[in-house]
C-alpha cells in the first residue's frame, strides 16, 4: 500500500513517514508541489507546517489542483487540517495557542478514526491557528478546551483532518489513528 506524505514544512513530517513505514505502508516524503498524477497513492498524508493560512488565500503547493476530485483517503495533520478547513469553506482563525499536552474530547466515537479509542485522551499539539468552524456539511469529530475543531471529516469522502499530532509518541492512541487511516486506504 502506497501512502506518501506531502511535506508542508512541518517539524515532524519525518515522524509521520516513520509511523506509516513502521505500520507497513510503502511511504516517502514528497514536496507538496507534486501533482496528484505523480503520486500513485492508495492514501495521502498532508503534513503539518509552520505556515499560517489565517487571513490568506495562499495555495498549499499543488493540493488545490486535486483535493476536490481525490479518490483516495486523505489524513491532514495540523497545517494540513487547517488547509482543509479553509479550502472547503470553514472558518480559520488565530487561536489560543496549544503547545504540548492537550486533553482531547472525542465527539464522534462512531467515526472510523476514533472507533474503539477512549472518549478522552491526551494528544500533542503545536499550533497558533485553528479551524474555528468546520466546513459546511463536515462532521466535527473531536475538540479540546481551546480548539473547537480538533478533528473533522468530509461528509462523503475519506478526507479527515486532525489539529493535533498523532505521529508524536506523547499522543495517546496516535498509532491507532494511523492504523485506522491505513484501514481506510486498504478498502
């Protein structure tokens, strides 16, 4: 199963790659300017990054060119999550920063991403911006005290975003989240 990580300049992009590799995916880190036609992917991870998209219409590499028509699962992390929120019509704002350990509250334990995980667990976060309102039709899957949309999902496609970092060892259940994503890539 091929699952590339599109690099958005994140400090932990290599960790996303490593978790995918350790879970048996064939993975590589590629620039976010890579056209979808060159990815040959069963799923795609959009990495985090330091760029602020709040108040900007700046593209995220070539992702604008294919995200509306993608037919494989997508897991977007941190900046990638914020990009999905902005691209699909949600509201992106400068937030109360979350750095370090955050208490995640799962709102949709029936969603494949969180199925079987506790209703509350600790995750690792590192962000100044947030999706303040999910795009129309999207489901909010989880929140925290400082962030209303810690996780969300597209209404009809396996396109999921998480504000926190499941690739970081301090995130409880992080590998399980990646396993659930890879399960979606196998379908």
